[in-house]
C-alpha cells in the first residue's frame, strides 16, 4: 500500500507540469498511443483534429495515411512523418493458452523476450508478457544464447485456447509494447515508446500551427503516413496523390552516445540539436537541399547534427521517386534506443527541429525550388 501511495504521489506531482506544457502532453499522447503497422487508428485519432485545426483541407489515401493541405498556390512541399510503430500481431493460440506472435518491423530478437505487451482484442486491451526460460532452469551455455523470435510466446494468464478466446483475442489482433511516457528525473529528456516516428508526428503538428500563424509561400502537404516500418507503403500511396515538388521526411534519428556505441555507427548525440542524414540505406538526399538546410540552420542559430547510418530506411526513399523525381532530405530528432520498448528523446532537439522546419519551409519559394531541381551542368 505504501508503495502505491508513493507512485500515486509521483504521478500527481508530474501531471500538472505536463498539463501546463501542451507540447510535452502532445508528445506523451502520441508516444502512449497504440499504433503498430496497419493498426494506426489510435494515432490517427490524435493527428486528425490537430491537423484539421491548422490546415485548409484534410483527406486520406487508400491505406489510411492523412494528407492535410495548407495553402493553395506555390510549390508543393510534402512534410512527412509516419504514424506506425514496431509491434506485432497474434498468430495463434496454443492448446495450453499461450500465443505465438508475428513481429511487425525491424525488431532485435534480444529485445523481445521478457517484456510487457498490450494485445488490442475485441473486448479491449489485454495485458501480456513474452515468456522467457527461467535462469534457474537453463544450462550455462543457454544463458548467453540469443532467444530467436520464433521461440517467444505471449503469456496472458490463460490455461487454454478457449480461455484466450474468452478474453477477446483472435489471430490478427495487434500487439504493442507496454511502455509509459516519463520525464526523466527532472531533465529535458523524455522516455517513451515509438519515438520512431511519433516525434516526427508531433513536429508536423507544431510546424503546421506555426506556419498557419506566420504564413509561407507554398502549398504544404502534411502527410502522416502508415506502414513505414514494413516497407514505406503509406509514403508510396500518399506521394502518388500529393505529387510533391519537394519532400522533407521527419524521423527519429539514431544516437551514438549510449554505452557500447562505435564512432563509425553514428556521431549524433542526445541534446546536440536536430539532425540531417547525409546517407542511409534507402536514400541519398539532394546535395543542394542539404546545403540549404545547413544555411537555414546557421541563419537561425540552430545547432545541426549530420550523420550517415547503415541499416536505416525512411519515407524520403519513396518521395524522391515520384512525379519525375523530387529533391528530398531526411531530418531527424535524435533518439536513443529505437526499435525497442523504451527510447529517449531530448526536448531541446525537438524544439530545434520545429524551428528548423518552419524556417526551411519559408525559404522554399518557387525560385528556390526550381534551383534545387535544376541539374543543368555549370559552364
């Protein structure tokens, strides 16, 4: 009882602060929303009213991506962030009441076992844990061996397949990490799940509000896409509708400042400012666009990090291929521990990204866009 009272007191102490900080509360709501690939509806319910209030028109593509337009003339600028997170879906129930799971997205196998999950069944959320062999039972060799995902089962406390069905669970039901948002120990660091790419979704909303108030020379299409984690699918369908002249993907980045990281894997640091990818496995940015981003950050006195990351893909890879080719960049809010249950972002990095996006869009008038798309050799 005493422990519960301490937890309740801690929550009461932090909740008023979040209530006063609308941006932190937005990040909390987005992080805690359950939305694995193909099941983005809870995130969509947050995004739609926020974007509708700050744009002129809102519609959807055939997969469920949100496309909100602001402005009616000038270059067609696509600002993209994806709503889906890594998760899974129920495969089947075993006769003794356990559940096998199909993983959705690029999970590390070592991040799956021994974790808490939420299954979204027909009767509502069901708590689950991925079982793991007890340390007192495994051999010395098995203690250091990786547990493959096919050997991991969800435990919902049921004793039979019939009890699983009674909980409202069936094959195909989505499964998401069970992780709560926290402001870490009074710092500017926010702990939560799904920063890839709920942090980008929050940037879309904040940028839409500011650009609505300040004005800009463009048609901006704020695209909150689906199914990025399983093949950039929503970006493909949304881009086919938007037909952008310019594309800006906004993602969760990858830091190299946590224990065990190597310098050549990532140079980004938490709290070092927003970042730009100069290379990833799916796309190369337009070099003139990169120069414009750097100049914009310098003029606005925004600290900008740059990075090259292997084993990473993002929606800009799809955006750049349509409408005869569109110059793109991938801008990132650095995040520690992506594609696992708990990650960390820094509030100053987020605020800097919003300022950078707003300043960048204001510079993308028709003449600048044409210059970015001009590949005529210089004499």
